C-alpha cells in the first residue's frame, strides 16, 4: 500500500494517476490524499518527467472530461474513485464502463459531475457585478463581484464570463481563488475575504424595481422559486431582500383585483389602422 | 415621468407573457469587440420571483398604450391603467446596465399597439438595431412581432433578434372574437408561416458549403396560448399547439393559465383556472414533442380534458394497461418512452447499459427512478409483476395524491405538490 498526496487539482491527479497506471498499480494498493497539511508530500512535477512515453495508455476522452469536472468536487474520496474508474476502463478491461450508468462508480462520478455542473451554472446565474470605476487610460468600465461556490469551480466557470463580458474589466472574488479580466488576458490570484468586495451598486435599486414589478402576485409558487434559487445564494443577491415582502402582500393584492369593479369595454377610437383591421376581420369571417 | 416609474409600469405590463427562454440562439460572443454579450449555450435563469418564474431577460413593453381591446390584458384600451412609454435609448441603456451587472441575459421587448402595426414594429426594431449596431451587443434579443406588420419589417426584426414570437392567444377564432376582437388566427398563422420560411432559409443556406452567408435571421419562433379564459378544451388547445409545431416548426408553445388582473373586464370569466391545468398541458406538450405521442392519445374527442390528478403519461398507461408490463431489457426505445416515470435521459441510460448487462431492480434504483410509479409497468431480470389485471379504479387510486389533499380541495383538483412545481418550468415527466 502506498500513499499519494496530490494538490487538489485535476492536473496533479492526472500526473499521479498516469504514473501509477504505467506501473500497473492496482486501485486498492493506493491511498489518496489532498490534505493541505501534507503539502510537503505533494507529488512533484518530476514524476511527470519520468513518465516513459511508450507506456501511453488509451483513455476515452469522455472519461477525461468527466474526471476534470469531478475533480472540482470537494468530496475527498474523488481521487481514489477516479483512479479506480480509470483502472477499470483500461487495465481492468471494462472499456464499455462509461455506458453503464447503473454501475456504482460511474453513478458516483456522474453525481459529482452533476453537482459541479450545477455549481458552475449557478455561478453564471448569480454572480452580480458591481461597478467600481472606469479605467482612466482605457476608458473601460471596471466591475467586481463576490461569489461563494460550493466546489472548486472558478477556472471551469470563468471562460463563460470572458466570452460574455469581454468589453469590460472585471474581477470575480471567491474565498479560495479570484479571477481577473482586463480585456486581454485572464489571470488568477489567491482567494480573499468577502469584505474585499463592494456590496452595492447604484443600479441595484432599479433592478429591484424591475424584480418587484415582474412578479405576478396571483401565482405564488414559493417552493418552485426556492428549488432553483436556494436560500444560500440570497445573501449576495440584491433582489432577495424583497422576497418576504412580496409573498406577504400577494394575497391582499389578489383580493384587491378580485374586488375591483369590472370595466366595460370602451368603443374603438377613430384610427385608420384599427378601421382597416376591423374591415379585414369582417372580410375573413365565414 | 422618471425612469423608475416607467420601469414599474412597463415591467408590470409585460409580466403576463410566460416566455422566458434564452436558449437555442446561434453562438456568438463579445470577444474581440468593445461590447458585451454572448449567446448559444443553454439559457440561464438569473433570478426567480416568488411566482416560481425565472428571470432571464429584461421583459418590458415599449409602451403599454394600446389600440386593441383584448379583454384578458391589463393594457387593453378599456383598461384604466396609467400609460407610459420608453424612448428607444432608455430601453437600450437599461438593457446594457442590467446586462453588465449580470442581472439578465438579454432583452424581451414587446409593445402595446399604437398608431399602426408597422409604426409599433419600427419602435421595437429601433431598440434592437441600436443595441446591435451602436453598442455591439451580442446578448439575447427576443422581439414580439405583430402579424399585420409588413414582411419587410418582420425580416428586419429577425435580423437583429435571436427569437421572434407572435402570440396566438386562443386556439380558436371563436375565442378571439369574444376576447380579442382585433386579433385573427388565420393572419397569425400566415405570419408564422412566413417566419418559418425565413428560418428554414437560414438553415438551408448554412448547410451548403459554397453558399454565401445566409441573411441573418432569428433561430426560432415561439408563441403563447392563454388557458382557461375561453371554453376551449385541452384537446383543442393541444391540437392547435401540435399544428403550430408541425406546420410552422415553433420552438415552444407557452401555456399561460389566465390569472386575475387589476382592471378586470366584464367579459372575462370570474374564476381563474387551476394552475395545475397549465402544468398538465406542459407535460402533455412534452409528450408530443419528445415522446412521440399523438394528441388523440392524450386528449381525445371522447375525453377532451386532461386528468388533473394524474400526469398525462400515467393516465395514458392506465387507459392502455394491456400494453404493460414492458420488459426493460428487451423493449424497443419507443416502448420504454411510454413507461410512466421514465424520462428520455433514463431511457437512453437503460438502452446503453442493457447492451452489457441484464438490468435488475437494483440497477434501476441506482438510476434513482421513481420505483413506486414504475414497478407495476415493468419487467426486469428479477421482477415480473402480474399483468395489470387490477380493476381500473383501484390501480388509479394507487397513484392519486394522499386523501387529505383531496379532502381539502373537495371540488377542486388536488393541490399541486412540490414535485409538480419542480417540473412545471421544464414540463419534464
Ligand atoms: S394587443 Fe391585446 S394583448 Fe397586446 S397589449 Fe394590446 S390589448 Fe394587450
């Protein structure tokens, strides 16, 4: 039995896994750890270098994609399971394994991918940029956002922001890693505390005006809202403080609508277009 | 009137349009430009309001003044609401400001009809033109069009928009005659036909390798039907939807249970339909589009309305119990799709896994299928239920919601449960 300590990143796992696979190490002969307390034991780059090229083992690209995403999950069991699936797919002879959603390991991997995918999706949805200034030289607007993902997804999630917000400068701050875009390149820095991010934007009020008025009090469905926008995200959403009030007053608003006197139809005003429309309608009537 | 007040009025006026999709657009993004915006991925809901609806687009009207008198609509000319009107620049600025803060992923612009159809369309198009040409905005744009607007203007709208739509509102002209006297079903369908041709053209040109770039045009059209404001049965509603899907290849038909509005009209029914009806229609719509069901199988002339207590696939299975149980290890895909509780994704998983193993119940449990619903309808390597010999009532009773809910709603359908809500947006079964 050997212990492999890796940095909690896909690339580090991949280098170690490739090495182990080349040596035909069985999955149950390895203990995996990504405990930062043991950082001194991280498997080094030299391991990669020692890799004999001829030993390249074919791995389905679908697996690599899934592994990349599962690796971003925070479950500490992921490294061992990913290696086991890798081993089964290759030396284990179960090349078809990924077609078996009914397999325990595959299912687990899919669950992690799904959780990570959802986390990325929610980050794309719930990041809120706040304007902090305009670059004096380039004239580009500069925005900062704060977000707390469940998993280590910043690098997986930011290509989306690069494509969508290429024309402005932005930083997305999270507790474990921050991403920055200046119009030319993306770069990453260490995580920061929430207090580093601005918590208001001048537009937030107008946004809340919109949110309040697009809500239809006649169709309250709170559980539908919460399943898609769980409460844990609310603290960073400028519109969330309105929710309780909107729900509380909805019944009364509907009562008001029902109690309101019905209005009779008003005759058509004189308007050439409307007249032509009425003529057309009469012509088409059977 | 300041911008906040205008936004209050013109967002309030727009909220009855259920459409919120922002997917299915062509791939484009802002890299290399000075603007912002991207489309082409799956749609993103940037927020949810307590009505359970997703907020993905800034959905507003250009103006809520309107010449028409559609009785279900808060903006009709007989209504006493305060009227407001945006300038094109105000909408442009709001869209960009909201977009840059990642509140939204685009604009859904519609308008009350003022002066004439063409005049109104021009106002709406001007906003889209400015966004695209002056601000290099690459985000999602959905424009509502008017069937009576000129072809040239619809072509122009399609050039800037990712999606365009015309609401049919009612499945029959009879319904329109009473509730929306200015609107005409035949003209709406004709306009949808023209839009379809332009969309088809775009795709056909794209396939030819040597062809010049097709004229840019929206990638899809959708529509909305109001449910419960007239006497149309579900069979009529689904029949109309089916016709629109096949004849004009609509991307989506939205069903909107008519709900009470401020400024009610004397012509409208007093009672709003139960929201669960809208939900069942979405489920039925899903069956038509992804499960190969025919309208007659879901809602027939003999039983024209959906069973509000059961999902339409389960209801179909109970009416066709001689078809079951189905062997998940052997049955063709079309048959698997008919099993209550089995969705498209899990059918794919089953088809792919059964090439390598004989599926047992434990395998299905690992797929997290709804076993209670599934069990009477399937055969696995280790499970073989008796033919569905139970008399119809007791088998149906098995799937009904718990009795306390029925009691609470003595003459109304059972209250929708959380899982109904979960799928109401997607209509997934
Ligand atoms: S045309 Fe009819 S539905 Fe549209 S805004 Fe005017 S009254 Fe309302």
